[in-house]
C-alpha cells in the first residue's frame, strides 16, 4: 500500500483528534503539525513526541512528500489555508463548515477542480455507522415516501466561537439530512434568540421545506447542561430514530404503526389501541466516525473516487446555512433557495 503523508494545520480543540486518528491508520504518516500558538505545539509535543512541529504553514506546503493537508482551524481561515494547499498540489480535508460563505466554498470547489485534487468536507456524522445504515434503509425504500424529519442537538456552548449555534451545531443535522434525501430545500426559516452569549444566537429552531412536500425541523441550543444528539425521520411505511447518546441500539428502525381505532364500529367489542409496528436495532460496526472519515479520505486519494462528503456537498450545506442565517437575522422571514444543482454528488452516494 502506498504510504500517504498528511500534514495537519490547527492543533486546537479538534486538531488533536485528527492527529490521533491519522497516526493510527495503516499506510498513513503524519508528516507534520502546524499551529502558530506555542502552547498548542507544546501540547502536541507532549502527546506525540515524534511528530515534526512548525509554526510555518509554508513548510508543509513546500514539502513534496506531503500528499494531503487536513485543516482544523477557525472557519474564517478555511478558504485561504485550503486554497493554498490545493494550489500547492495537495489533497485537502477541511473541517465543517467548509467555509464561512458560499462564495468562499465555491472558490474551494473550483480550486480543487482546477488542481485535480480531492476536496473533502469534515461532515463527520455522514460517516457514522448509524447514518450509513439509515441511508441504506432510506435508499432501499423501507420507509416509503419520506414525510418529515426532526432533530435535537443541544449542549453547553463553547467558551469562544466565531459562529452562532446554527453554524456550530445545525451544520451536522443539515449534512445528515441532505445525505438522506438527496435534495435541497426550496425554502428555509429560522427563529432564534441570544440569551447568554454576548454576540451570537445560542438557541434556534430551523425549518427546511422541500418542493416534494418533505419537511424538516432542527432544534439547536448552547444552553442545555445535558447533551442531546437525536435525529428522527418518518415515511409513509416506517420511521427511524438515531440517538447518538445511547450506549447501544443507537439506531432504531420502526415499521408503520398499528391503530385499531381506525374503522372501528359501535358494535366492536375489541380493544382499541395504537402503537408502533415492529422495531429493530440493526447491528452496527464498532468504529468511530472520524476513523471512517479519515480512512475514506485516504482511500479517495488512492482511487480517485469522490468522498461521501465532498467539496460540492460542503458547498450546498454552506448555501443552506447562509439562507438560514438570513432568515434568523430577519426575525424568521422565509428565505427561498434557487435550485443549486442536479444529480448531487457526495450527498446520498453509494454506501
């Protein structure tokens, strides 16, 4: 197997997770870690004493043996860092969201096309075994025509953030949703409030309407001391619940419910009830989503395949979140989205 050398820029909250994961993948070598903060480099040096460290990003880009760069820095820097890597001929994995604006995200997609390099977006939940199994169930038609989805993603907010709760948390559920429905909303609405955070909305309700009639609502909050990660989707012949906080049976697939009250006559002496149909919990592989994501990124470099969460899917998520942000800023006014593309790649691909 060709050994791929990966450079990592950003050693803050998420960067160490990328370092640990890439170090553990056979056929991969972490070529170096870049961060301009000496404290963060010291933190990495103490935990990964054999890794080369630098505060000069150009050192990674100038190394011809570095095949790829993973960017785990504040979103305001994503375009400049990822674009420089693509121009230098590196494949690039950018943590979510792909960029702060759709203009910047589009520029990265075009830069990757011009360079002939892989551009992957760090939508880690797309690689979760439960989401993979859920996608397979949806694509197989198990739930019939999809009707609606809802999610709750809440926790205590980060101590510092460049973005509000929508860009921080809803980005995950939007990426999951688009991978399931393989479509884009034609209208979005969002209402939220700033209660404790000095500048950003820390609670929001996001509604996405699709031309097919499918409806989705996502609730996100930085105010809950209890962490919640729940996603539900229903169709005409069944439904599914993904609860990432469960130790076991994270994904439950339900057949259509039963309701004996329907068609009941006054002469009926039977029990009247309603309830769920048969529920099953599919067996899921015991792998971490980040391991799957990073290994898949390396596989795509080797094979030339498009990542499940590629640059184009990252762009669409940014476009949706931009519209959501406009609605939030306007007090919940519906914002229409123009059709952005057909035949979506990287969202709803083959699993």
